C-alpha cells in the first residue's frame, strides 16, 4: 500500500497523475426516441467506433469514467465522461475526437459551465 495521501499530497486539486478531472456532458444533438435502436441500426458504425474509442481513452489514462445520461424514465442518447486533462480545452479535444462527436450525433459544451 502507498503512503500517498490524495488530499494532503495533492491539495491543488489535481489527481496523482497531476491532471485535473473534467466532467463533460455529451448531449445528443437530435435526441432519439429509442437510442438503442438508433445505435444498433442507422448509427451502428459510429456506435462500434465509440466503444473502441472508450476502450482506448481508458487504456491511455484519459478517461476516469463514462456512461449514459438517463433518468428513471428516459434516455435520449446523451452521455457523459470524466476526462483527465491538463486543461478544460485539452479535455474538450479528447471529447471532440470521439466518434459520436465526429458523426454529428453529440455535442459538448465549448467552455466550462456552458
């Protein structure tokens, strides 16, 4: 076990990798009534690329967490990711490299808080 105290040793708010964590909402540009039907049908290639992209950014250490953005009643195809990066601009670059973003299916905020 390590002797590192993540709170005391990293009081500047950066992770042990010396990067900050950014929560990015990846909002569906045109919400789907049935996202699974859309992702397994018309947008299957983008979906398959998206899964591979998630695996890659996780392996690279850029992704801390990701998942769908849904509540107990519905899901419109939107998602989220918590990205490790040196800046918000760098986190956006990771998100904008994603297949759903490139295919025009999702958008990310252009700056913090938007």
